[in-house]
């Protein structure tokens, strides 16, 4: 399945022992010994050789301006990255700097040093990018990239169905569904298997309905309210009407076996342009703004560099973070990895590419989701209940009520 949460895990997992052995930082002494800053990052640039070359170049530039500091950037697999990092922290073998996305920040918050003092240009960040890495008023990661999951539509499917207008709202989607069905085309797709992340499936609808996952105080969940019921009812109507692929409600088929890949889906918010381009043809990929319910919003993540409290070279590491996430390195990194800039000053990176440019224009409409320590656990109890509603085992109201009871128990209520 080609649902991408920054990047697919494409490399074999490195052994934990070798990982830990490589990660001790070196603090300089009073005699002027060089300090060594170690950073862990993952395959954001898919070609590891190109990725390593990028960071080698950045480290060389930084070291030229800071001759008392050496930087060592180590690239590890996405797979089991949390286990490796948690073990390293517990064993006092953690790196000084690590790449994290927003839903990881709450888990490591107690072990992270705020980076506010190392960012001299916080006003240059997009508001939603900075918000996604801020907890209790403290910036726990310096943003270096952004992504967006807008609405991606297939011109070939629209032509086959004789439909000329792309949907803008939930009502539009439902009104168009029968016209597509008449031509054996699904108006959208929905991956309901619990293994599929809700960040890219249910949560965008919940946010568009005006709801949220957690209550404002974070002590209870809020997805079971009227907004959540509206979102799940919309999905239920799509499923009951035969407007989405039935197999995706119960399993995780290979993407090339799905109706999306077979040009039998009109629009999706769960696939990125890069996921469908080779199947649809780039000329048929038409990126649209996210759908509007009560609000217009899409999921998008933010990659950031965080500073570990256990580092014995914090000032040097903070200086490296400020450099590496600056406008020029960030722009170069985004272009090399095909992501987007969290900074305003970098301007449009993809003006010459109609697809990427259209995605870029939706960045300010994105949210990275809840910054809550139990976010992933809550997702684990909610996803099966959503699936139960869509396959007819429960009503939307009952499914969300059951999920709320289980989620609130996880929060100690």
C-alpha cells in the first residue's frame, strides 16, 4: 500500500548493537579539543548515497564556519526507529540531534531540550509548521520540511464519467458519486484496515467536520462528538452506496491491485501524486485543495531536528540545528527529497512543476494532528471501530461511543 507517512521504509533494519556503538557524542575539553555533534536521520532522500552526500556537504560547510565543532550525520532505517532511539536514550547512548515528526514529540518530550534559543528567525516559519512542533509554549524541534495530502483527482476518470467539475465540498463528493458509479468508477477510496494510519484517512474528515481527536485539555477524547459522527456517517454513506472499493474496507491489497491504480477512482486524499503518477500518467494528476465540510483542512506532517537533553555538547548541537534548518540548507534538502519548505522566505520551490506547485499551494491548509503522548494508542482503539461501522457491524454512533470508552480508559478516565 502506498500510503506515505514521509517516506516508505525501504532499508533493512540496522542491528541495534551497531546503532548504539556509533552514537556516543564527544565533548571538548578546556584545552580546546574539538566537540563532536552526532545526528540521527532517516531516508528522507530515498537514495542513501545522495542523502549521505547532502549531509556531508552541509557538515563541511558548517565545520568551515565552526572549526571547533565536528558533525557526524548517521542515516538509519525508518523501521523500528522508535525502539532504537528509546533504547539509546535509556542506555545513555543517544545522539545529540535526531529527526522527529510531530506525533513522536510527545513521547520524547521529557528527553528533549527546547530549541527556541537556537532559532533566530522563528518568524520565518509558517504558523502551522511551528505550531506542530510546539508543546507547552516550547519549540521541541526545528522544522526542516513539510508535506501535504490534498485532494488528488484523476482526469482520465473524470473524462470517462463525463464529469467536468472537481469536487470542492463533501456535498459535491456525494452528488458526483452516482455519476461515477454508473461508469464503474469509485468517487474516492478509503483504506479502513486498522493498519492504515488515521492521519491520512479518517482524521482529515474529522477535522473538516470541525472536530478534533482530543479535548482541548488533552484529558479525554473528542472524536465521538457530533463532528465525529458526521465524518463517519459520510464514510458510511460512501461504503453503503458502493461508492468506494469494498476490498479496502477489510484488507490491505497491494496498491497495484487496487481500483485506484486501475484508473477506477476519481479522487483521493489518501494517496500523494507520486503514488498514482505512474498509473494515471502525470498529465492526468489534478491536485485540488482539500475538501471542505465545516472547515477546509488536510493532513500534512512536519519533519524537524530535535536536541536531546542528554547531549553533553548542547551549545554546539543547537548551533548545528540552527544552521541545518536555515533557509538555504532547508531549501536544498526539500528540493533533493521532493518535499516542501516550512519557511516563508524560501518562496515557491516548484513553480515549474504544475503538480508539485499545486500541492505546495495547500501547505497552509494542513495540520500534523494532535500532539499527545497517547495519540498512537488512541488511534489503535479507534481504527477497528471505524472499520466495524463501515462493514455494517455497528452504527457510527455506537462505534464511536465504544472507541471513546476504550480511549478514555487509556487516558486514565
